[in-house]
């Protein structure tokens, strides 16, 4: 580190994932060694970090394998980079506290939003992508070391907590819409639209000039309308295709952006117009679905799988934030030491937007 090392403590608080399993595998400790930034890296003093479904699925080992959908496996099925203990957390916002060799000390003091992706390639291919919180330590801690190019200045008056609602969810959503080539004037149906990714997609669709329709849980309809949905359909209706047709006035759905999967999968394909596009980055209602291939080929459908996003996607997210085209949805804020409670509330899904974790010292200053 540079001369600022004396201001950085030797140890920090962090939540360690100690193995696959239940919440007991998450251990809060205050004696974790503060990482040193390697050449080309910066050390970020974490101010806030958003929560994501991937945190839970990785803890549970719920990703399966191509051979066995029920096998205990982590997010990166091939070439696994997850080792224990691991500090999870992708959506880091904080202040540069120190720099590694080759990084200008002028960066010290910058407030940054971290692009959590480990790209592993110079091009836009995502075939070998990894992420901070999986392949290396993330932001559920007081400090995090990241490559300098992944620490981005964002010109905004938003708070740290607000800024921590965007990164993973919006990057994921933007790449889904890129894969599906959503255009201005098209209609997109978004499932799981009250969550971090879903509510992000509603806003990102509007930023493209498209028209989003949303499937949401009971009681969350108005919140999703408020962020830009043209109309909402309450989850669990007896006839989803009919409900969507009524919501659109019989107009076609060009794209389905699905984060739910499970039993409604075939209904979503039925809802799509001929030559429509389906894109998914999650399956919170069940990853193993039944597909009638006749629906797919007779309607000339495109099916896209997506995870994370490209550097260009991230730059667009930053631009949307700076231009005010997207706004944060904070569903709750928790202290790092209360992490298990935070994740339990996250799993319960009784909120709209994103839950955010802050170091205890930050929470105490804000109280």
C-alpha cells in the first residue's frame, strides 16, 4: 500500500461463508485480516453493499450440474473458483482508502461503485465470467480490494445505500434486454418485477423507450406501477395468458424477461407473439421446467439465457444513473452484524426493490 496504510486497520469485520448449507454457514467476525491491494488494485472502505439471490443460492449450493439438477454445486458449474471461507457481496459502494502499485494515489478518497464482474477476457464474451463474492472476496465486510478499473466514479447525489441498489440487479437486467434486443415501442412482460432485478428491468425497459408489463406478488402492485410499469398482473391468477392480454388490451408481448421459472414457464411462451423472445437470468420458483418444444418451434421463438453483463452494459447503467433515468428502490437497510436476519428477510421476499447491508460503524453514524 501507499502512505495511507497507517489509516487502514489490520483487521476488520466481515461475514464469512464457511461452506454450503444453511444460515449457520454465515459467520460474522471482527478479526478478519484487511486485504492489501495488489498491483493495479485499490482498497475500498465499504459504505454499503446490496443483497442478491445469488448470495443465497451459492450458500445453498443450489445450482446443480448439467448431469444432476439436484446436485450441490455453486454458481460457476465448470472451473469452480469458490473456496471457503469466502466473503460474499457484489454491490459495493465505498471510498478508496489505499492503492496498489501502479495506481495513482490521487484516487484515494474517491467515492466509487464497484463493477463486481471478473471478466477474464478482453472482449465481450461472458463464457468465462466470474464475480467478486465468488471468485474473490466481496463487499460484506469493512474493506474490499478490487481491480482499479472496476471501481467507478458515479456523478450522482444519491446516498451510498441508494447507489448500492443498482450494480448486480441492473447489470443483469440490462444484459437480459440486450440479449433479447428489446427495442423502443416493444412490449416486455417482466416476472418477479418487485425484486431487485425485476424492478430494475421495468426501469431499464422505459429507458429504452419500451413498454413494461409486470407480474408481481399481491400487495406490491402500486410500488411497481410507481417505477414505470404500464400495468401489473398479480401473481397466481388462474389464467395468466388471459390476464396479460387484458392488461395489454390485446396487444402482443414481444419479449418476456423471466426471473421466476417454475410452473408458469409454458404460459410465458404462450404469451409471446410469434417470433417473440424469451430471456431469463433466474428461476426463484423452480429451475427445472417443462418445455413443449412445439410451442417453441411453431412460434419461431428465441430463448436466451443470461447472467451478469458486459463492461458496456455497466457503463450504460452508470449513464442511466447520472441522467436520472433509473431510481433506487431501497427495501430495507441492515447492519453487517445482523446479516443472518437480513438474509432471512431477503428470502421471505416481503419487500420491494433491494435490501442493503452497511458496516456497523456506518449504521451507528446514521442512527
